[in-house]
């Protein structure tokens, strides 16, 4: 059960993961590519984790409290071309847009706030809801040694470091 009151069976979770993987594949994300995720806890977060893992993409979960140079450092360091961002955090992302030129696609979750041309980022924006209509991904399953996610340290002794987590470690 997700914090949003929704729930999934195992079969539904597998189906949703395949559709999420198909959606990101359609966006050009390939196995080994990093995808940054800035979302509150929700069932969509679980779907993303499972779907990106199914595709073999590398999930980069970022703390929703990150701002300014801390957020810019982690986004730049992981080289994400795609980020999934809740619309509540979009203004924070727009503030650092100039520092993350490799970011080309922002997948928006939540309700899109009204915006003006001046505060629109230099990336294309796509609704996360489009995953529901995507064709299921049927490509190869990642190997146990492939990287599943990058977890960042708190950065208390300097810039945050990215810890590479292979699928085998996440499975355990």
C-alpha cells in the first residue's frame, strides 16, 4: 500500500514496472543511463524504482530537501539526462538549470503549477502519467552485477559522494 492510499498486487506491480520501463525506453533511456528522481514517498516512487530497474537504468534518488549547490552537485555528478520531479520541487530545479546543462528531459509528477515563460527550464517537460499508456518493455533483464542505483552520502565532510549499488546488493 502506498502513502497515497493506493495499492498494488504483485502481478500489478510487475505489469506497471514493465510499462514504466517501456515509457522510459520510449524517452530514449537505455540500460545503464542514470535517471534522477525527486519525489515524495508514494506508490509512483515504487513504480519508478521497479520500472527503471526492469529497464536496467540507474535510479538516482535525491533528497527532496536538497537546494542550490547541493542539488546541483548531485545532478551534475550523476550525469542524468532525465529527471523525474514532483511539480512542487520544479521551482528549485529551475533555480539551478544553468548548472545542469546535461539535463534534457524533466518528467513531471503531481499537478503542474502555473508558470510563465521566464521560469521554464531549458529542458522538455513530459507528464509522468504517460507511463500508463506505454507499451510494456520486453528487453533483457539486468545482470546482478549491473548498477541499480546511486545513493548519495550526506556530504557532511565535503561534497556528497555517489555510492554505486548493484542489483545483487539491492536484491539482498
